[in-house]
C-alpha cells in the first residue's frame, strides 16, 4: 500500500513536470516568435512605410491566446516558469529517495578472500537521565533493535554479542551479584524502561540461540568510565568530575552510602573481546569488584582535581536507586581469564585530564586526542596461554 501511494505521487509529479516543460516550450516558442516578429518588423519598417503593410490579424491573435493560456496556470514570465521547474525537480528527488532501491547482488568471494566480521550490539542510552528522557525509544532500541540485530546474525550466520547491564539485577537482594541471580526489578518504576528492556534483550538472545541456533554472547556490564565520556552524561563519574573542575557543588543523591563498582573503559573493551572470542554463551559479568560508597567516590574525585573549591552537598534520593552494586566476576576470571587491571585513581586521573582538555578547547582543531597507551597496565597471566 505504501509503495502504491508513493508511485502515485511519483507519477503525479512526473505529470506536473511534463506539463511544466510543455509550458516552458510553448513560452519559449511564443517568446521566440515575438522576438522574430519584432526583428522582422524592424527590418521591414521601410517596406511597411512604402507599401503600407499591416501585420496579419491571426498572428497577433495566436500570440495573445498563448499568453492567456500561460497566465491561466499562474505563469507570468520565463523566470517564474524556471522557478516552478526547479521546485518540481526537488520534489522528484525527494520522492526518489523514498522509493526502495534495488541493490546489486553481493559479489562472490572465494574462501581465501572472505572476511569475517563480528557484530557487537552496543546501542542504547545507558545513563538514567538519558534513558528516562525517552523511555519508549529506550525500550524500542533494546527490543526491536535487538530483534533486528539477531535477525541479521541469523541470516548471515554471525556470532553476536549483546551488551546487557548490571541493571538487570535491579536493587539486588544478593551481594555481590553472580550471573545466577535473577534480580529484583520494579517493572513499572522510572528505571524499568532500561532494566526490563535489557532483560527482554537477553531473553531474545537466548530464544534465537535455542530456536535458530544463533551464536550469542551476553555481557552484563557494570559501571564504566574513562576518556571520551560525554561531559553531560548524567552518571556519577562525569557529574562529579565536571562539577569539581568547574567549581560547582558536587551533588550526592541520598545519603551517599549506596555503593558502586567502577571499571576503566579499556578493561571493559578487553573483556568484551575476550567474551566474543570465547566459546562461552551464558551471561558474563564485566565489572570491577572494587566497591566504594558514592560519598567515598566524591571525595576521591575532589582530592584528585587540584585547586577546586567544590563542596559536597546532598539532594533527595532518586527513586529505585540501587543501594548496593558489586559484580561477582568469578565466571569472567575462570572462563575468560579476565579481570580489571587499571586502578581506580589512575583511571580517574586520565579521565580528569580528558575533561580538562575538553573544557579548555575553544575550536574543533583543538580536539583532545586521548592516547590509551599512556594508561599503565599490570600484566595478568592468561591461564589459557599457560595450558
């Protein structure tokens, strides 16, 4: 039905364009004929004067009729007709973009020329202010978006990694949280659009795995921070660092005794790659078990940001804010040989440096390029390499 309507609009536009072209052609003939008449009359002035020639009435009538016809269609002159044509051309281009294009067949590649591409599904707003701003879109991204990605993985025979979250555990009654814990989530609370959508995302992944034999990997990601974070991300790390750098009050929601575990971004990336390359298909926690209260974390950032005059203030607690959050990473350590290796203070210093650079730059050419290699890492033996 949509295609039929689109084609009807397209044919209507083509008809209008054809009519406009015909009008332009007629106008040009009229203009040309009028111009020829003027030249002919100018060249024949002497002849007219000597022979008393009077122009034929039917020639004058024809010109008048054609001009009246153009005027009926609202076209007064050649410039206006050209403008109308340009508008129709723009409309046709817009319609062409709506018509589905037929793409050429994928070129056949021999075994030695084929490339293997992994599809990581990381799309979703992750900070509470962002995902609560448009809850319906958040749900769609993690349900319809996940269905689209799983469908693609099924069609091309790809392995897919779903980025889940520690939020699937909700406000946990088990501490620390192992992957076997089913969670404690309010299905109608303000965070439910993210929490429940991620839970459905996991369910979809394992349904495709069981029914369609699609290879899936599920990473339950805990709080992550590092350079290239959005400064207005709205999460604890970016909020505290930005407030300290600008001299604003560092705001803590609630008592500040709720706990979080923060991992540096490079540790997370290493964990995702290890999980994708593994043969393990059950959910895996990726996070740092180094647990701190929010108040402790605010003090750490306040001390790292030199010369700031920020004070720590408390605001009303957020609804359904988890009180304790700490990953049990036994599975990641045992199966993947992975654990976070960047110390908290070292990672915070790198993030503060990045934010400082972002605040100082005033034009695009002063972009703050972060070099991850500058972050020192401790070598961790990989038990699989030792086997």
